[in-house]
C-alpha cells in the first residue's frame, strides 16, 4: 500500500530501532490480516489484542469493513469474532449495525463464537447484534442448523435462538423441539464409526471412492487417512495430484506447508510425501506471473523464527519459480541466494541459507547489483536501528540504488503486523496477510496506489 502522507513521523519499533509509524488504517489492516493467532516474537497475543482494540476504536467504520473482508475473503475466524464483539459499542443505535452482524456470519457457529466472547466480556448482546443474528438464523437451512447446533458447547445455537427470537422457520422450530434430522455428512459418518477401526477404514475408503471428500478436507485429514485407511492411500494420492482439481481449488503453495510437515513424520509414507510435493508444484499454476523483473527479499533474522519464516520462505520460493525472480536474504548482512528455478519448490525452500542474526534491511539496497521493476520485501520489520553497527542507513542505500537504477515498485509484505515499517511511508506499498486474494491486490496496486485500503473500504459480500 502507498503511504501518501506528506510528513513522516519518527517512531521506535519493538526492537528499539528507528521506524516509520503507519497510519491507523494501515496499522489495523496489517495487524488483522497478518494475525497468526499465536504469541509472536516481540508481542504476546494479549498485547496484540490490545492494539487491535485501540485501533478499532479509532477507526470503527473501517474496522467493520475490515472484519467483513477478513472473514469472507481471508477466511479468518477468530480475529473477525474479536472485532465483531468490540464493535458493538460503535454500532449502538446506528443504522446498518444489524446488517453488519448479519453479514459477519459466514458459518452458523460464527454466531455462537461471537456470543460466547461477548459473554466472556460480561456484556449483554446489543440490539444490533440481536437483530442481525436473528435475521441470519432465519436464513439457515435445516442442514446448517443441524451441523452447527453446537451440542456440548457452552453456548449452543439453541441458546442464541432463545436470546434473539428470530422469525420462526421450520428448521428453527425443529431445533427448538430437538427434532432436527441428523444429516449424513462425512463428519457424522466418522463420528458414528467411533473407535471401530474397520468402520473408520471403510468410511474413508467410501468417501474417496465416491468423490465425497473435498480437496482441503483431504489435506487436513491426510494423517487420519494414512493411519486409519492405508488401503485408500492410492485414491488419496490421485486426488491430491489431480491437476484439474488443484486448479479449480485455487489452492496456493503455502497451504501445503502443514500437510508436508505432517507427512514427513509418518511411517512408510514416501509415496504420500511425493504426492504432497507434486501437488505443491501443481499449485504454482495458481500463482500469477507479473510483468518485468522481480526481486524477492526475505528476512532471515532471529525474530522471524517459526510460522513467519516457514510461510515467508515458501512464498519467496513460489515467486522465484513462477516469476523467475532473484532472491536475497538478509539478517546482519544481505546476500544473494543461488537457487535453480527448475528445482522443486520444497528443494528451493530447503536450500535457503538462514543467518538468524539481526535485521539490517539497509544492507539489501547496498547489495542489489541490477535494475528490478519490482522488489518484494518479506519481513517483520523489527530492525535494531536506523544504521546497523555504524553502516549506512536504509534511506542512504535506497537513494543510491534509485540514482543508479531508477525507482522500482517496492512491496513491504508485513509477516507479523507489528504496525511499523523500516521503509519510509512515501516509498512503498504495504501488504499483509496470506490468502488467495493478496495477488489480486498486488495487480491493483500497480495501478491504484491505495488499493488495499480502497478494497477494504468498498468491500461488499458477494
């Protein structure tokens, strides 16, 4: 995203180094869209939530649009529930509040999650919540009501019905009476099989043979199928490596990270590991190719350890392969990485040499030795100072590069959402989050310099 303010406010990042403060909308977008719902290197989940709460109060209208975008486009559940609860005060007495609480619900259990959080905060449901949830409940099919009724949970769908009094439907009437039909979903079939190994094996076999298991469901259950139905592994491999299915699913390479790590730990799973690797390669066709030359810059400093470097390295490798991009990693110092785009994606990821030192972003532009049309920086932007051990500043190195090669398009891809960047506000596009829509936003950015914020502000649920 282009930071277009005319003044630059100096601030300090969490590592104690000089940084540039982001506008509130950008801060909120990066915090929400890059949330991994886990403790971060410099910031606990609790303090992250406090930051989001503060920014929601400052930009409530934008926050409501962001919550919808995060839930429906990025598929983010917990953070959208969190924002929905804290937006209740803003929507009190406002037109459109009930529609927001209707629209934020993508799955019926979103309602029970939001209500549960609100009760945890010792708050009553607002009128906007009641009306919005009631409207959404009345639109649910009997199948949806049965699947997500939440038996055994602290807050059940029936509890919400009793609180918000939706317009009665046949399905809701059956929910109230406890006479909802139990639909024969694959989850129910597995549940009914209980601990019976033969029954579980047959359920998995039938699901795969009858093409009843979706692609993402197969990925999520790869360990279960391997352990519980080994005879079905051939069918699972056929599904995972079906080029047409992979294309239609729009699955991105980083989605295979968890599955790959799971399969590596399984016994006698070489064929399955090869299948996951093959599927990852097939998914590269879902990564767009950009015009011109591209440099990918990957932060390999210590604060990136864990999920950020895992996803960041896979995205970097994906862009290297699909866009024939060059790759630079940086920690204390920056260096080009020699990689062969014809190698497998996982081979490229495994070949990346990580230093795990400090975060000297300035060294990147001091290291680049050719002209690039675009530079994509993947980092948490927690550098230890404006200059690193007395070296040149980032601004000095960037100006030197621009004088020699011209100004490239620079994408600052925030892997952690800490709310600061080491690049001056007027120099970059800010990206955040890992979802299938981010590449669409990148295309917009090269024609609309505030595309990410505009996309969120104008977002409508399809």
